[in-house]
């Protein structure tokens, strides 16, 4: 996306990721309108345990005797939007990139995350010698929550989380302050709490020389500034803390969900030839198989997966079918998936209604999983997937010489007839 024109509204958003579940996100205007907008939302246990650490920078550029402020922030009854009028262009290649015209001085800013690390780089360059002053704002909170300052002399702004380390060629001067009642208007529109307080430790000053990049790297793991990625990474394919791949269901709210993973696996990994990664993801979810169901969600904190899904496991059959069709090793079917699939089918058969062999589910177990759209009973797509799984089991049993083929084929026929009669 390229943007050009006067007045950049706050609704246009950008996103940067790094393959761990961490992200940076904001508006083109520079105004944080969501609690999820930040320069570094770190993932302490990839892809979960996300924390907003570095919320934003407030930048001021001095050119001779003139000073330009490039920041935006919403306070009660007042929008501070000093930098919007200077934006000349925005691009998202090779990363989030702003071009400013500061009274004839061309100034550029880029934001990107370091692959595989909990680190963000913000770098600047100008076509003239300028002085840049940066005031960082820290939130240090779970990314779903908001932060209020503890108004006590011994209160810590870091909330027991690892401190950020800033690496640059600038000079940092301590000037600790709390800023109060910062507002996020998108949260207000959602009917949620929308005000928070943020801590700023001081000001970093850098002298920029014409045409030279001046990077500032903020990290919790000692990372140095690197060049931006040469090409866009797929933001949804990430590595868990154990190094195994998984798929993020969506930014900024979600981590890896069973339903979304199984539905998207063919498009993201199988058709693109990344069969080994697809197999690893299938194996990971199978490790958590419980009573014939794979998890629908791995929580942001804690170790216990959530199994509130009626369709994620059945979608897995379709993912395996696509994987085999694309050239996946049949040994995976024989040795890994088929034995697990037999257990899955057995558990589901116990849950099917004896008189018609259709699956009946409780509320909030389909893709319409909120309390406002309960779908108790026999949802059409669940039973379509159930018939498809039984049909695949019959096909695979035949290929593997399993005498259970006839039973699977007969049950698929009963489900087919009941499905046609009911729907």
C-alpha cells in the first residue's frame, strides 16, 4: 500500500511481525487508537504471553532554529497531532516507512521487528544535518489490559517484566515522568475501558548526518539493530517457544487456534510446498489430542489448552487429505495420523445420536462461538465434516488394508442418508 495526500486519518493501520507472535502496530497518522497499538508487543513465550512494552516514541527534529514535532496522542478533550501535517507519503515496503517534508527537509522513518527476537528497530535519516530527540513511552502490561500508574514513590514502571534495553549512537538523559489519561478511541467505540497512564524514562538525542540511517533498537534480549527484512514475511506462520511452527489466527487479538489453523493450513503451507512445516503443525496438535478432540486454543498464559470446539478436529482430516494429495509422505498417514484418527472417530461415534448417526453439539462450539449465537443441536457444517471424515477413513482403511473399512463405509452411508433427510 502507498498513501499520498493531505491529512492521514487514524483509521489506516500498519502491522509488522517477526515470526514469534510479537508485533508492532499502529496508524499511519501515528495516533495509537487501540490498546494493541505499540512499537513492541513482545511475546515472552512465543506465540503467547504477549505484553505491550514499548508503546510509542515522541520525536522532535531540530533543523537550524526550527523544531518539528512528529507525534500524535489523544488526551481527554484534546488531540495532540503535531506530526500529521508533515507526512508526505507512507509505504509498507520493505517495512512501515514514513516520508516527511519538514519545511523543505526530507525526513524518513522506518519501523520493523527483528526476526526471531523480541526487538524493534526504529531508524531515521534526513537529507540535511538535523538533531533528533526521542522520548520513549512504556506501557509494560498484558496486551489485553491497560496500565494505571501506581502513585507511590517506590512504584516500578516495569511491573516485574524484563527491562527494555535501548541501543543507539545517541545520548540518553534521564527525565522520568508519568503521562496520565492517554485515550484509545477505538476502545471507547467498542465500549471498553480506554484510558491509561504511561511512563517515560527520559530523552534520547541523536545527530543525523545527511543520507545516513540512525537506528534505535529496543529489546529485552540484547539485540542490536539490523537491516529491515528484504521481503515481507508471512505474518501468520510463526515459531513456538519449542521451535515448532504454528499459525496465528489473526492480529492483534489471537494466537494459534485449532479451527483457524486447520482451515488455513492448505492455503498457507500445503499449496506453497511447505509440507514439512505443515506436518509439524499437524503433529503438534495431535500431541494434545484429548478424548478425540484437538485444542481450539492455547491460552495466553497457563499450560492447559482449551478444547471448546466441535469442528477443529474434523477440519484436520481435510488438512491431512490436502497434504497427502500434495505429495506428503504416506508413512505419516500410516504411522501417525491414521492411528490417532481411529481414536478420534471412535470418540465422535459415541457422541453421535444413535437413531441417525448425526453429531449433536452444545452451544458455542462452532465457528459462531459467542454467547449471542448459540447453535446447540446438529449444525449442518459439523455433520458435513463428520461425513467427510468417515468417508476419508474408509478410503484410508482400504489403502492400508485395515478391515475396519467396511464399518467406516457403512457409517458414512448412514450419516449421508440422515444428512440428506434432515438438511
